[in-house]
C-alpha cells in the first residue's frame, strides 16, 4: 500500500472517530442537560425557578414589600446581570442583582444565585439606601454600585459608577415612558 493511500485511510478513520464522537455527544448531552436544570448554583444546589415569569413575580413581590419602584429594580437587574441568575462579576458580585458576598450576608441572603433570595436582598438594600440618601435615586444607584462609603467620602464618584448610574436611569426612564 502506498503512502498516499495510507494517508487517505488515516484521514477517513479520523473522520469516522470524529463523527462517532459527535454522535456520542448528541446522545449524551440532552440527558445531561435534562438532569442539570437551569439555575444550578456554583455549590451544586438547584436554584428556584430562574424563568422570566418567575423572576418578574419575584421583582413585583420584593418591590411591593420594600416600597421600591419595579421599574428601578428591573433597570438595576438589566444593567447588573442582564437577567442572568448565575452571573458572577470579576469582583465576585453574584446573581441577578450582583450582590457582593459580604453585602448578601448582611442582608440575610443565603444563596445569591437563588433568584428570589437575590432579588429580595437587592431590593432590601435599595430600600436601605433610599432611606439613607433621602430618595435621591442617582445617589442611591451610585451607592449601590460603588458602595455607600465611597459616595459619602467623595464628592465625585468613579467614572465607571457615573456610567452605571446613567445606564440604569436611562433604562428606568425608558420603562416608565412605556407605561
């Protein structure tokens, strides 16, 4: 057998292995996905339903409970995590409302990846900031993003925080204009 024929057979064998592996993946992946539902947290715990209707329900419940605008909560979640219940920032903030672990703990949040727990903690934090900063929404948002100590210490907040405030306000205003 000449070398070009051996090379052709080797390529064909490689393709068969590749196709076989692809078929195997097609057989295995759906079962794996079915056994690992959306909302699995880093700790392996299955979070509560992370579907859009469930998230919307949690937002409404928390907004009513803590007397915070639903539009504000939605805008914060949209900017913070783009509605990804498993989001983790480069600084370690987690979940829909991107709660830092220490903040989450101080708010009684047990699982920052659980949509209901995260939203209630985040909205409770917004309520606390609203009371602390006399309902001045841009200042509340700056404190939510950079921390209240940064806002209290500095007359000027970081550029990243100013951009964050603009994004949230824009989304909130757009949402309010639709209603």
